[in-house]
């Protein structure tokens, strides 16, 4: 009994409570579409409370985009994928930067940046679905 009480613990993390093996870039795309819609709504609304709330939600959605992309990058894509698609590392890096601060959707209210993010996610999705066919 005492050995169980004082046994070392192991901390694990996954995008869900149980590593399910279910991956889909659509999760990142849905969040990115939400970001673009929020940017448009903020542009059309002068209410400071609404704008503050919308910007906070946009920042949260941007973090979710990064999270979903990182899950694909670290959990789904394997060395053979990176060998076959050598641009994949750069693509994920560029997409996560487009979702982040310093000019990404987390930091700016620019529909053009949101469009660039959606385009990068689409490129990643194309590779993802090609790997699923193999």
C-alpha cells in the first residue's frame, strides 16, 4: 500500500483524454474560419465591450489553431511523411506563426493574414489526406 502511495507518477498529455488516433486538419480550419469571421465582425462594430470580447475570443481561437496544428505535427505526421513531403516542417511552422502573435491572427485584425492562415492549413490538409490514402 505504501509503495503505491509513494510511487513516482508519470504525466502524459494528448489532444483528447485518450490518445484516440483520430486526427483531422478540419479542427484547425474551423478555428481559422472563426478567426476570419471575428475580424469582420470587429471591423463592423464600434461597441468597445463587443470588440474587447471578440478580440479575446479571436486570440483563444488562434491558440486553438496552433494547438491543432501542433497535434498533427507531433502526433500524426511521422518520419516517412516528412521524408515524402520535405516542405511539411516549414509549412507547419509558417501556419503556426500566422496564428500567433507578432503579426499573426492572435496579434492583428487583418483578414489578409486570416486568409494566409487558411491557405496554409489547406496545404497541410492536402498533404494530410494524401498520407491517409497511402
